[in-house]
């Protein structure tokens, strides 16, 4: 029996060998086919055709070439990541060398380059709207190239008629690149990077190569083999089979992307790319279902809730009705920048509002069988088949009656019920239009039947019809203020809704069903085949005609091409073509006079636009179509003469019997006057003013700038004509001077697409033209004026820029301080004056108002000053005004407190538990008038505030530097300028409390170190030893937290760490002493922190004067420019030449170097000292020329940064280091007088993350991230007990996380921070050896590096049952009991020689034998087994092979999320089937 079993095993093995061998052969063939197919997919490719030469631009032998053929791969191009142009045949990218074109001689500056190579002075980010002009300029006389082949030209200005065009008249901008956001994988939903390199092959689109299951994937960096970052590509389909959880009861599908980190708009795009949208919750049952799927997770996730519509209230992104709300208490906040909704597991699924730019996980929702389009044809039908009682008005199937009596809501409803009716319910946009225009008319506000009296924030109609449509006012519904606003009104000219107290007395509208009538259909005078919408008849022309012919066809019917005046009319016209696909219809809109400004052919004023994404396109003489299908109703610009489309005619039937709603804003007069400081001319009806950041002011985000203008009675600038825009640019040049090309000065204007893909002006005016330059087709959503190029630039709305406001002539500017009457003038105290403002403002606005008085928000520097301010506030504070803004704040992504007046932070008065844990969000500080305590708060909260200005009678002369006298330092001490320094604490036994440290220094005739400026600070960082421990300095605070140097001297410089300093005035032994940090994370090395003086033992630094009796040596620091420049094994070279960034890079490379990348604090400190000697700023390798963020040359991310306050303040540019050692950015083509080169010690310098070996391929949830010699898998979205965590890691051949130094701790923390909302921490693989009394890692190493949250952890309290974990938000370690505790899991394993995927089951010995047999019997397998297996496969036997090259799964990717990406030598040992 055993013998027979063994024979069967050998038989199965033999068959497996045959199958594997043949399948490998077939797969290789399929892969070649797949690669070819991927490269020749023409859906997004195009060719550039020259009319004169009758040829297309291509690439041959890595050189641009003109060919008579236009259909070969060498002539095909496509848009790829960063708006680059990729050539299909050569796999190269098109670039242009920046510089004087005349220096190229007969060569063109245009060329092709490897897409992963960023050559200096080459720009390859293109504007689709201006690229053809670039070809015209740099490819003159291409007709000669048909014979000579290569493109060799000189530049010339483009002719009036462009000879270059896109082959087959395709729209180049319609094929512009869109980010594709990945699903699952290990890239946290980062977008695909095209082209990417995989197995030596370039891929310019998603591919299934490497996957047996056929799912498409992409890499998220340019080289998958190096970075191993990837994700699945989105699948746009109507079904929910892949990646989705299905709720059959509600017929919805849900996708929970816990590991993703995207902004709200990016998350929405990710959902839309799958035929879905962000989550909407429309009823309690759905909320319960979603809560159930969130059990076991700790996360805050985006959903589709938003109030991004400047004119509307909260809404769902998928257009679902907002009828159910589940806000957390005191939510939503009235924060002008927190416009997007999240669902929080920590709040039991309740909702919060957040800043839309924050990167978070998200939930998608798909409704496979639902239509969300509100413009269905039936909803607009008005066929006159129904009739109503006398006094009632009919619309469609309803009868309506206006009750002018002012009643409370319940009385109004009872009145309706007596007439067998109910308060009106509104279900469609046409019904709302009818009620607004015909029933409501000029009544300000009236009751409708919507209410939430049965269940708070669950709205329903009194007639019990379903709520399928809502139309809320801004900030509505807002019952969250605990006011009983349970009944809904309609008010304002647009008919938007507001929840109000039910006891208000208002008019109302009743509604009841209409009665069926027998008379004929009412056509309102429209001809047969025409449709009526008051006051006009409309008809769809089915013939495909040019714009001119369509126009004449409408005229022949006594009509015109359709003009559309408002969103109601737009919705009706859309309904006429609803359900059609891939059709387009001419409207009566064009810019036929080639002015670039669009207008109706009838001469009517253009008051409404509905452009598609990236429209209106810059097509001279273009005409406008309305498209059907996926972009239903949106407008696009097409060529009037060459494009043939269907059309829509409009025939007016006289004046409407239904009055139009009143215009919200009257037309300003041309002769009106401007407020002081505003500018205009006789040609314009508005006045304009530029607001730019001064010394005490800050730039604003787009929404902040929008609100700022509104508070002044104005709007962000909009442009209706190029002449208006030119006038505003003239004002800019008067304000700033003529801008050079490299002076990148951008200012917010009012154009944005925050609420939809359509560009709109924030003042509601129509978008009559656009002037976007490069970058129009990215994912950013707000527009800015670009001074250098006099065009517009698309920017991320959270960027901080200057701005331009626009106010109607004759209108008085509303100055925020004009209505402030605090009753207090400036109050004197010591050398300063103080003014209290009781009206409430955000922190930024308060700071701005203070700056108008040449003041700043108050700073406090002593207990005495704090007490003065508190006592003054108490005299005037009412109970509701207990909290007041002060000037202390942090910058975004920084966490370091500083005063807004730039004074030194030498005193704090924090309340209990303050400041709260640091975060990447901006914090501002408030003071309590009743307690005198400080606390941090979100900066967008409205509070009263205090301004302060200092009486300065003269300029204080700078303290001259003392001349260096000949003197030296004792042995073991390090000299620097006038002092000698020594670090104590290398040995654990030598560390001490602050008092003991001070005494030790005194025994050395020294004192604890003082840090008077940035040079000494930088020097101390260079002194730090290799081992990590914090060091006391000579800064202390007394019981009331005023910090002073131990050695007498003025505190003029500080370098506090994020969240510092703190005080401990509540302690028994108040007073703090200051540490210079040297530990984890590495990025805070050298910063200062306050700690209890007597409770902790640390190292310390002593300082004393140089001794004239000792012979002076040569001080190593600051470095001399004449000597060798080397620090920590890195050699530098200073270029002292006036160079732009690209030139500096070229020169560095010519001397076997590259621009210096500053990767850690000690290196930054050394370069700071170097620049203090150099006394001029210098270029470093920092840059961002079209990417998502700043990075080092050739690297993906910055792990350490030292930005100057408020930097980077430019979206694009290159980085340099200032003399104080901090970083800032400038335009890459501006010039500096120095650059720092980092010298290569080898011919080819490897990147710092390149280590031998590779990480396993992803399998299931196991995605591996390489760092140094190890691979890490972060399973933080699932919380596990300690033993289960150990078992999980062991199953994949790994150990639970060990951390051996501060670099590794920083790496781990960096990756954990993205999950801190899901997991508070992760288990450490640390155990306590009770026999030895020591801590050990589970891998066997002794724990000789630690990062405990509590210093001097008492090991005697530990036992063999103790467990340890690392915190997600701080990276600090904590011990705790193992019992009933769960945390995230991080597994760690060494890199392997190959990228074989990890198998969680043991490897069968037979498998090894089979591998040997494969090598020996491969030929026999092909011959003997090939035919048989191939025949079986050809008859449809699928799924029988066990591929050694392809991994295989029978589950969907939602079950085994990121299972496999092919690497040429990968092998997945399948588990038994």
C-alpha cells in the first residue's frame, strides 16, 4: 500500500514537471504577445503631422525623425506621468534643452531621452494646448527631412497658421494624462508611474504581465525592480466582483481602502476610476451596515460628504440626497477649510469634517442598478394631461397652493391637510424651478414639508414620499448646535433649503396630486417634434452638420442654435438627449472672432457656463458642443469647420408668463468710484487690489483668500475678457515691478474646480475664456495668476499664495476693524502696547488685522507679562469670551511652536495636558482669561484676540564679533571660536541630573553650555557622539516656566523641538531644564526639549573659555574653505560661481560629484558651518519640477528636512541652503553665487537604499518594504494579540519587529504614522530574560538601543510575561501586560537572494526533487507531455497548471488583496489544494 502511494506521488510529480515546463514555454509566448499588445494599444496614442511635409514626427535610432508613415510605433506618442510625451516605438521621452537656442547651431533643442534620466537643463513637462506651437518654433522647414531623415532645425517664431497638427484631427488635450490611483498593493494608493521599468521592459500603461489571474497592475515609481512599489489598476465596470463587499439587501457595493492615504479629491478620483464614488449614507440601516464592516479597525476614512459648493450646503459627492446625518457632537465645525466629511471608528461611526487636503484612507460605494442622473426625460415632461381645483396651480402631476398666512410649521401642515393636501414635497430640479419661479416669487422664506421631528437629523416628507432630492443652503442643515431646528424652509432666489425652528411664523405651500384630464396634450405653441420649456421651444437636430450649417438650419426654422441661461435650462436641455452615448450637439456659443472670448451668437450676455474638464480648450475660432454619454450635458470646444455634429435649436415663444428670479447682484456702474487703495479704469465696472504677504503677514490658501475678499465686501478676481486680465496684470507689475521669467510669483484668482470637474468663478460669473499655461491638465483644483508668463497656473488649493480681490465700483469696502468697538484703546505695559479685539476671527485673520496697526498677535515673555494680560482680559471678558488668541502657533507638517512676531520663545504657561500630542496639522494657541493657562486649538476657530506692538525708539546696533585671541583648549576638549567644549555621558554611569551635571562642569572650571546663535547650535550637533543619548544644556526655567541661561546672558536664540517647551508648574518640584535631543527620530536631533531637572539622568555638554596659557591649535570647525571639506566620510566641494541650478549640477558632475543631498542632521549642521564661513546661500540637490513634492535628485522622498519657516512657498523650483543653514526654494533658472557638491568616491555612486538581496514578492496581505539589509511587512490595519502576531510572522519566515538603532526606529515610525488612526502601535519582538535580568530581541540580539517613552525604565518591574510595543504617533516604546492587549503587527526578515514569494506552509521535500528533475528532464517534458497537455488545454481545460513563473489564486483580489506580481525568477509554492 505504501509502495502504491509512493508510485502515485512520483506519477503526480512527473505530470507536474511536464505541465510546468510546457506552461512556462506557453507563458513566455503569451508574455511577448502581451507586451506587444500593451505597446500598440492606440486608444490614447496620437501622431504629430506636418501639413507642408506631409509626414509625421517619430524617433529612429534615438533621434527625432520625420517619416511619411504616420501609423508605425515609431511615430506614435502618448501622454505619461508628469505631463511628459512618450514615444511608443523607442520608449523614450521628448524633452527640450533650456537655454539660448542659437548655441545649438543646426541642432534642434528638441530631443528624446531615457524617461528615468533627468538631464540637467532639459524640460520635458509640456502643455498640451501649446505644444504644437513649440513644434512650429523649433522644427522649421521639416519638408527637407523626408530625405535627410533627422530633425535638424533652427528656431523661428510660429507662423499665423500652424502647420503642425495632430494626425486625424484628434484633440491633443483630450488625451492628456490623468493620474491612475492604485488599489491594494504596497503603495498606499499612490498613482501609477508611467512609463515604469519592469524586467528590462518599459510599460506605458497598466499590464497583466506577471499575473496569471489577468488583473492589471502598475508600478508607482519608475523602476519596479529597484523600489518594488506597486498596486492594482482600477477596473471601471458596472459589476462588483473584484475588490468589493456586496450588500445585496441595499443593492450597493462597498470598498474599504484602509491602507490608502489620499486627499479627498484624490480618493474620489480613485473611486470614480472604478465606476463608483465616495461613500454616501442615506439611511440608518446603511450606517449600521457600514459600522459593522468597520468593526476591528481603528481608522478615520473619507466619505463623499462635502460642502465644496461655495453657493450650497453639505452634499454627497454621488448626488445622493442628504436626508440622514450622523454628526459627532459639536460637528460640523464652522471651519472654512474643513470642507470634507470623514467617518471615524473611534466615534462609533459618527461623522466629522476635516481639511480636504489631508491624506487618509477612504471608502468607495457603487450602485450597480441605480441612475444618479437627475435629468431624466420624464422629470421634465409637462404634457398638460392633469388639472387642479380652482385656485390651485398645476405642474406635471401635482397641484400647488400658496398660503400667504404666516403660521408655524405644524399649523401650516394642518391647514394643508384640511384641503386633503400636505406641505409641499420637492423631488426634482424641474419641480424646484417651478416652485421658485412661479410660487415663491418674491417671498423671502416659506415652509416646505421636509422635517426631522420623528428622528433627529433623519429628514422625511410629510406626505411620506421618498426623499430623493435635496438642495441645502451653505452650512445647512445645522441642527448640530443643539437648537431644535426640525422643520425646513425654502429661501433666497435659488430656492435653497434651511432647517429652522418649527415655531417660526412663515407662509407655506401646499401640494396634492393632480386629476387626470381628458383634453389633448398642451404644446404651449410649439411645433410638432419640439419640446417646451418656458418660455421657449427646443428641438434636437439629428443630422450631423458643421457649426455654420447647423446655425443656418435653425434659422430656417425661425430659431437659433440653443443658448442656455441657467442651470435649470441646462438640466432641461440635457434631458432632451439623456440616454444617448458618444453624441455631441452644437450650441449657439463660439469665439468665432478669434478673440479667445466666448459669447452667444445671438448677442445675449453669457451668464452661465457648464464646461467639461479642462475646457474651454484654446481653439481659435472654436465652437461649442454639448456632449452626451458619460459627460452628459457638459460643454466642449470643437473646430467649427471640420467637426460635424448634431445640434439643438431654440425658438422663443415671447415673454414668459413665469417671472425669472431676481438677479442676485446688480450690474455695477462704469462711472462709480473705487475704495481707497483699489484701482480701475473707465473701461471696467470693478476695482481691483493686490494683497501680498508682508513682514508680519502670511500668504493664504485659496479658500482663505476667498473668505478674505468676501469679508472685505469683494470677491477673488475673475476675468470676463482678456482686456480685463491685462489690466490686472498691469496692476501686478506696478506692485511688484516687471517680472523676469525666473521670478515665479503667483497670486490666487477666483477660478476653481473644487466642486466638480468644470472650471467656475467664485463670484458666479460665467467662464468666457481661459488662459492656463503649462499644468492646466493636472489634478490640482484652484487657479492662480502667473506673473512671469502672464497666464494662469493650476495649483493645489492648500498652497499658500498672495491674492487679488475684485469689488464693484461704487461699493464701500468692508474693513473688518470698522465695526469693532471694544471700548479699549492701546494699553501700555513696560515697553509694549496691547489692544484687545472682542469680535471673533480666525487666527490668521486676527494676525492680519494686528499687522494693519504695525503690530502682531501678542507674545509673552515673563510671568509678569502673562499676569498683566490675564488681569486686563478679566476686566472685559464675558463668559463666552474666556478664550483669546495669542501669537504662538505652528506651521503645517512642522509641530514647532514660534511667536508670530518672531520673538524668542522663552516662556510658556500651558494648562494641564497641554500642549496636546504633536500632529502634522497647524496649531494655534489660546489663553484663558479666567485661568491664565494656554492651550492649543485649531487655527480656523473664531476667537477674540490681543494685538501687541513694541515701542522701539531706535535701532539697536549689532554686537560686534570679538577678535580671536591666541588661546587653546585642554586635551579632550574641542575648540570652537572663543570657547572649548566637551561632551560627557558616553558611559551610562557618567550621566546625571541637571544639577549634578552643572556641578561636574564647575569642577572642570566650566559651565553647562549656552547656545547664543545658530553657529554654536550647528557646532554642538557635529559634536554628538555615534551613540544616542540626550544632553543637558545650561538653559533652565524657574517655577513659572521662564527660561534663562545658567550663565548670565540674554536668551536670543532657541531651537525647540515640536511640541516644546512644556512646563510642570503643577508638579511638586516645578521648574524645567533643557535637553539637546540626540535620539529617535533622527530628524529632531539637535533640537531642544524641556524636562524635569531632578527626575532624569542624561549626558551633558560643558563649556569654558579658551586658555591663553595653552598653545592654540587649528580649530577643525568652522571649516576653512581653503582646506579639505570632509565630514563623516562625505567629501564636499564648493563652487563659487554664479550659476543656475542645472548649471551647478553639470559642473558638480564634471568634477566627479553631484549636488549635495542633506540626509541627516549632523550633515546639515556641518554644511551650516560651511555656509557661515562662505556667507552666501548655495544650491543643494533639492528640487521639484512638476512632481508631487520636493525630493533629492534621483530619489523619491525626503526623510530629513530643515525648511525655513513657511517654506517651501513655491509649488515648483529648486532648493538652496541659506547662511543660517535652513532650506528655501527659488526658480531653477535663477542664479546663485555658490553651490555645494558632494563628491563621488567611486566611479558610480550607489543610492543609499541599495543593499544586496531582494524582498519577497507580495502574497495576500503580505507586502514587503525594503530598508537596509531587511524587509518589513506592516500589517497595521488588523489588531492582534502578541502570540498571534508571533505566529503570523513565523508563518512567513520572519520575526516580530526588532529595532537595533535610531535609524531603523525612524524608518519604522515613518511608516507607522500613516496608520496611527488605525493602530495606536505595533508589537515589538522583545522579551525579558529574567535569569539574566536583561532585555533581548526574539531574534537573539541583546537590546543595546532603546527608545522608551519613560526614561530610565525600571527593569526590576518586568517579568517573562511582559510585552512591549512601539507607539504609532511618537515612535516611542512602552512596556505593558500581554493580557487582553492587541496591536498592529510588523514582521521583519533578512533580504533574500531571489524574490521568491513567501509561502506560509512548509516546503515539501518532494518539491526540491521536482526542481532538480525539471532541469534534467525539461526536453523530455516538452516532447512527451507537451502535446498531451497542449491538446487538453486547447479543449478548454484551464486552471490545471501550477506555474513556477506565475503565481495562481482561485480567490478574488479582495480576498487575497495584493497576492502576486511577477518577477522573472519568482516562484510561489502553492498550498495544498
